[in-house]
């Protein structure tokens, strides 16, 4: 039986290795590379990452062959279990079993996308990278940092429209076990079919967005509290065109826990967002609570690394305060290159407080066949005697700074893997520091 499984797995591997290059006669194909890894416990693997491009469609595979070896006596055993259908359990319905099969084989796709983010039709499959929902009221420049930068997760982002008077967007961080799911439905009530008679008013949008954690809610467990966020939006494009768009927006925001969807804070938000035709976006906004305490930045980068009730400790915004938020992002799906900078601060009669800067650069595909990179910089401006560090001098200081980075550099078939992090306190002294380096062989 074991021999049959190995044989079936071997056949699947051969088919995968040759099916993709077979398409190269009609389409652009990047064979990627094969990387070999091993350790002292006798485990090894080979990873193949070919990429297929067909016009606006791009698909990158992540084909893994793994096994074990011994030196004395010399032996080599391949493990093809990840290619075989999972065993069906007695409690499995047809749908549950099909879902488990899809989840297993989805691991062979690292990322898949069609179009650009502002085309009438766009989708992306893979972990979320620099994603914004609507005007950014509920989700802005989000990175799924719970997954390593070269690994994948079956997240999904679909954008459709505007087609006629309507448009729609859907987003989730995981199609199979989601911890964040949301959507946006918008209408253009004044849209017309004759472009030569169009005015700015014809581009006005009325939208409803929501974002929530769909996992089970346990009323007896205080750590299971999860917010449901919604946004009612009016957006008026000021400078729409083929090369981009600048839009003025006004939002009414509500939030509540799953047991009481509208029982939490409510806020007003105003701002300006814009984009180029393909890659760059910016967003500047002011938000102020009008009912109860409003918790900002709940579904922000790092959400999956926090317990679900930490919003009560970290993000409260009280009536009388204004939350300033500015982002600038670049997303190039075809090159798997993403970068973003976000600044946030609270403003009240006492002045600024809670200033934070987050910057991320991520290259998930070897740039110029040499470099991949995941670099994260986060700074919280320290306060001393009620006075916060000045903004511009703080940009060049290391006070309250956290830096984390991973990089891979390929030189003549040798890959250097470097990772490290550093955490600095309010006096710019290092509280925690780590640095690691490894060497891998790239077969081609």
C-alpha cells in the first residue's frame, strides 16, 4: 500500500512539473527556481515556483517535494502525502470533504490574480497584501503578517464594477478558515450611458461596507469578543480620469460586538483618497466619535497576531478627540511587490497624542532574480512629562522603534537567507535583538 501511495504521488509530481511548461508554447512562462533545503534531522525538500502569465492573468505555483534520508545506511525516501487525496472521515458530508480536498490542493497555488486593482473586474487569490476596502474606513493598507512573507494563504479579494449603476467588492483573509471577512456594495444613482454628457455628479457613489470576524462567538468567554464594523459612505470623485482619480468622501461608521451589532461606538469620518491608473493609492482622513467610545484600527495590520478583545486596551477614541490617518501605498501584483506607509495620530484640545508610523516593503518574488524582501518598521512616539516627541526629529530617532526584516539574496546559485529584528525603548536603547543567517542551494 505504501508503495502504491508513493507511486501515485510520484506520478502527480511528474504531471505538475510538466503540465505548466507545456503551456509555454502559447503563453509567457517563468520557470522560477528549484530550491533545495535540508537539516540535521534527515529531512529535505525541493520547492519549484513556476509562474504563468496570460494577458492580465497571472498564476504562480508552489510545488513542494519532500522526504527523508539516512547516511548509514544510505537511503532516500520521498513523502508524497501532500499530493494524495485526504482520507474521508465518517462525519464528513460531501461538502465538508470537498472543502478539505480543495484546501489541501490550494497549497500548490501561491498566488493568482487577474487585472489591476481598479479595473472593472479584478480578483486576487493568496494572502492579503496592501489591501484597502472602499475608502479605507474599515480596512486600510492591510498586510497579513500572520503568514511568512514567502508563504501563502488562501485569501481572496474580488472587485466587480462599476458596471452601469452598481459595483461590488468582497474580501476575506482565508477562504477555508477565515478570521476576517468583508464586503462593499455601491451604487451610482446619477450614472448615464453617454460619456460626452457626463459630469462629476454622475460619478457620485453611495456605498455600504462591512467587516467582521466570522468565527464562532462564545458569550461565556470574554476573549472571544469580536467587533462588527459597518460604514455608510457618500463619495464624490473630483478629478476622475484614465490616469487615476481623486475622491472626496464622508462616512458614518458604526461598530458593535456580535451579540449587539449596533451597540458600540459611532463616528463621522471625512477625507480624501486617490489613486493612479494601476499601482499607487493615497488616503487622508479625519474621524471623530459621536456616540460612545469608538475603537479605531481594529482590523489593521497585525490583527491576526492579537487576541480578539485587545481593541479595548489599545484603540479607544473618546468623544472630543479626532483621529488623523494618512496612508500611501504601492501594489504591483504582477511583480509581487508591495510597499506602504501609514501615519496615525489623535488630536484634542491638549494637542497631539498617540502618534504612530508603520512602513512596510515586501517583495514576494525574486526581483531581478536576485532579491526578495520583507521589511517592517513601526514607531510609536514616546511621551515624557506629558509632552510627545517632536514629529520630524522623531523620524530619524530610534525611540520606541520596532524593526523586523527578512531577505533572500541569490548569487551564482547560492541563496543567503537573512532574518532579524530589533526593539528599541523610549530612550533608543535596544531591548531585544536577534539575527540569523542560513545558506541554501538553488538548483536553477
